[in-house]
C-alpha cells in the first residue's frame, strides 16, 4: 500500500467516525447515521475527482473506500459510549481527516498536471472541507468553515507547504509535511481556541462558547 493510499484510508476512517458520532449525537436512526458517516467520508473525495476530471470518481469505480467507511461506522456503533467520554472527539477526528485529505488531494492535483499553486490549494480546500460541510448541513448546523473557527486556513497552509515542498523533496516527504502541518494547526486551534473575529461577539465569549461545544 502506498503512502497516498494510507493517507486516503486514514481520511476516510477519520471523517466516517466524525460523521457517525455527529449522527448519534443528533439522535439519527442507524441508517441515518450510516448515510451521514459515508457522506462525510467520501463527499470531499467525490468533489475532488469531479473537479480534476478523474471521472467517474474513484469511489464509484472502486467500492473499497465506501466499504471502509461503512466498517468504520459499524465500529463506532459499538464504541461510541467510550469515544463520547473524551472531550473534542469529533473535532479531533475531523482534524485528522482534514489533514489526510488535504495531503492526498494536493498530491492528486499535481499528478493530474494541475501544477499551479491556486489550483492545488483550491482542490485541497474543497476536498478537505467538502465532507464536513455536507455533514453539518445535513444535521442543520452551520459548518465549521463558516463559523469563527480557523478551519479552511489550516488546509490552505498545508496545501501551500505541499506545493513548495514537492519542488524540493522527492518521495513522500511533502505528503507527511502537509498532513502534519494541517492536522497540527487544526488541533492547536481546537486546544487554544484560535478564532477569527466575529462581529458583535467578544473574543472571550467566543473561546468560552467553543470550549462549551467541545466533544
């Protein structure tokens, strides 16, 4: 299994877990949780493949990723009470999925000869946030990327690191750097309450609100 495949599977599993936990918290039935988890896991990848012309999307050509997301969801059914004990669980898995998909999507864009910084970054951002946006919209929540939380910026930084790193380093190092930086920045935002300013809200209120919403 290549490094790209490992990160792709990592992103699938992480987003499936975050989608399943969200569905359980929103009291969806078993089928609803499964659909929400799979949509969260593969939604961004489908958008990516359509944008770069990798059609039909990889998920529809090879059901492996769909099966993996379904298996991850089934695993959550048996472990969600344990997972729910940890604070920020959904956000942590979401951060891992964000980093993994940012790395794989930036890499795939380069492989399809879309070698401009703007295109690579755009593809990475759409892929990274696509599944989580669908998840939040389906459960009638404002997506993270549209709130005060620093979310999409972490993807942009990670994609830019990949773009410049692949010009200087061969092999999988750019993938690793992109994943670590994107995920690390997102986790720092969660831990330290880094936010963009929101009109009409005091910064202390924002940090307090985010910590109260943590899972």
